[in-house]
C-alpha cells in the first residue's frame, strides 16, 4: 500500500477504511485510503501531489456500488458538504457533485424549473452525470450544460456533453478524474405542479420498489437500451425485470443475497450478505436470463475492488 500520508492536505485522510458502511448494500472490504477533501483547491492540490501510479476512485454516496470483499487498492475520494451547494440562476441549476439528486430536483422545483426526473434517482450528482442517470424518459444528457472536473493530475477542466459521449447508463470520463460540480438547463414549470409530479413519482416508486431494503437500485441495465418513459404505452418486453421474471429468478437467493420479490431487478442484502454473495447472485441471474432468452444482461451496479484471498485461490 502506497504511503500517501505525507501529502499536505486540509481535509481528512484515513488508511484501511472499511467501505461497507458507506455503500447502500452494506457489504465489501476496505480501501487503502479514504480522502475527504476540504474543498476543490484541496482536492486539486492532493491529486497534483499524488504519485500517478496510485489509483484513484471517486465515490459518491455508495448507492450504485458493490465493493468486493478484498477491498479496493486505491485512494477513494468522497466529496462532503463543501461539494453539495445548489444554486439557481435563470433557467440554469448548478449543483455540487456531492448534492443528492433528490435535493437538486426539489431545489429546482422550488425555483420553477423541471428537473423532476432526478427526484427518485438514488445517489448524488457526480454519479448521476458519470452514468447518465435517467428515468421517465429524461436523462442527464438532456439537461447537462457543463461539468467542472478535477483531472487525475490535479488540473481543472470544464467538460461539455460531447466530451462525455453520453450513452444509456454510460459516459466517457478519464480514469481518476473527479467531477466536482455540474450545470443543468431546465424548462420552466409551475412549482406546485412540479412538486405534485414528484410526489406522484415517489408514491409509484414506493409501491413498486423495495425502498426500505438494503439495495443498490436497479441491478442491470434494461436490454431495450432505455429507461421507462412512464407512459401508458411503455413496453415491458425488454425490461430487465421482465426477462429476469421470465427466467424464474424473482426471489432467487445466494447466501443472504436475494433478487427482490417486490422488484426482480433489485439486488437485496437481506442481512449479512457478503459482496461475493451479491455479485455471484447477479451472475447467476445473468446466466439464467441468457439460457432463457439469449439476452446477456449488463450490470448497472458498478463492481470494484478485489475478491477475498480465498476466492482468488478457488
């Protein structure tokens, strides 16, 4: 493990930090280091001084993540309150990468701007930009003006939509680069109507998704290549949950990991599941779906790190 403790910082850095408590699935191993920068300047200076052979992993609120049980050989960077400001000017909303998607949607609605699609997306803005998050037929790509990014060498850059090359649940971002804020353009709407729209979306989510369980949101990308449009004529034939159901994997378990009975595209830690349980169950599902329909599901949940030494030797 590289010793980075001698690098001057204003924030806080901790060695061998157990990441399981920072992920929504509550599983996984330690990071070599966890760095909580004080501000953008602190982050930039740290990355500028960090040897380039040391891996960097930007981590949001851990909502879409499996950290394998052997942990992560990297400096994990987590952005705190200093990166969570949300401001509105005209038709533009600027949000720190650490701001929760839900809070950005609510702040925009209060100002009469429609970013309601963000309301039910778990996680923070940095991750939302990185994965082109979306639902109800709207995506980050439809609204992003630009993002401020600290590159792996500590330099600052401003990236536009074309730089990210957005695709369904994917984008391009240089290895080790950290998104620190993003600017969105939104259409105007009546604040009360926007709030009512978000309340309806939340009610629907709570009826159909295991929101009180330990999950990481949708486990696999929809084979159709798009999110639900939320319309009555929305087709379900190529939705991940449908092909998982067709393969008989709703409720399937491995150890304490389960594909939710409520929504079969949600991987759940029912209590004490290891990261290996969770990932291996996901692979069981992928194989069953492939055997059933010929479709090879793609993971939406990001899986990082190393397995336990025992798992490596098997």
